[in-house]
């Protein structure tokens, strides 16, 4: 059995950590130095993977158009899921005055919508195909987030915001399974173990990377407008953009 790629691990793990911390400290010289070091480590990791057999990631998989589309979709999706769980509670607490208990109840439809989508995935993909289900899921999540943002007075309305978040959860749940399955069915059987590892790593990277970027952009806007609710609304529009990017990448699935 092939051994674990320890050299690749020692390159990618600190590289990602330095990149995330550097993004958070971008206003300082130390943050810029961290990003430079992260870029060097990640570039060396890519070079290492290209030259090493049984490396941590099989970068050759990204030359396959369907796998590449699925990987991009998974990266954006996990980023959208984590960023939603970070930004929506901040918006509800700080911009609309909701209590943490109310926020907890209002976020429940996210999980319920995702669960409902998982239940229907088998029949939907059989009837419509991977691409249609994933693209429609991304558009549904984007539309739900738009509805959530455009509601005129969230503190006085409970049903509509929860319905909007139910749409977001259902849409997010409809993206992951079709895109992952499309990637696996497009590859030869012998490449599936490495494909599963590579896709899982890409997916896990999407959450912290995109959530950090969105949170950092929110922090920058709050520094400019500390007493305004505008930065929170703008951060939610970033979620709309992330789901739109999911739709674009999922459109390349077969």
C-alpha cells in the first residue's frame, strides 16, 4: 500500500494556515509576510505533487473537465455553507436586533431544507440529471438569499425570513450530492480512491477559505462604517455571489 505523503502534508497544512491567518492580518506587515510564505509553500506543494508519484493530491484529475467542474462546485458550496452559518447570525443579531435564541430558531430551516433535499436527491437526479439538479439548487439558494436580504423589516416578520432560509438550505443540499456523483461517474474505477481524497480536500478547503474572505470583507466594511447596518447587508450579497458561482461551475457537469 502507498505510504502517506508526509512531505506534501508538511507543505499544504502550514501553507493553508498561514494563508488564512494572513488574510485576517492583511492590514499589518506580518499578515503580508504570512501570505508571501503561504504562497511559497503552496507553490512548492503543487510542484511536489506534479513530480511525485502517490502524492497527497492527484493534480492530473483537474485536467478532466467534469471532475474540475465538480471540484470547483464543491469548493464554492462548502464556502457558501460555512459563510452562511457565520454571516447570517451576525446580521440577525447586530443589524436587526434579534436575540441569540431567536436566531437559533430562525436558522433551523437551513438544516431542514438541506435534509429535505437529501431525501429527494435520488429521484431528482434520475429524472433530471446531475447538472440540472445542481444548477437549480444553486439558483434556488441564491434566490432564497436575495429574498432574505430584500425583506423590508425582518424584526416584524418571522415566517418569510424562515421561508427564505428554507430555500437556501434546500438549494445548498441539492448541489453537493449531484456534483460529487458526477465527478465519480466520469472517472475510471482505478482513479476513484485518489479522486475521493482530492475532492474531499478541496471541499474542506472551501469552507474556511471562503468564510475567512467573507468575514474579512465584513470587518473592513465595519471599520469604515461602524454604526451602519450596510456592511452586514453587503456581506449577505457575497453569499448570493457564492451561490451564483456554484451555479456557473455546476453548469459544466455532464
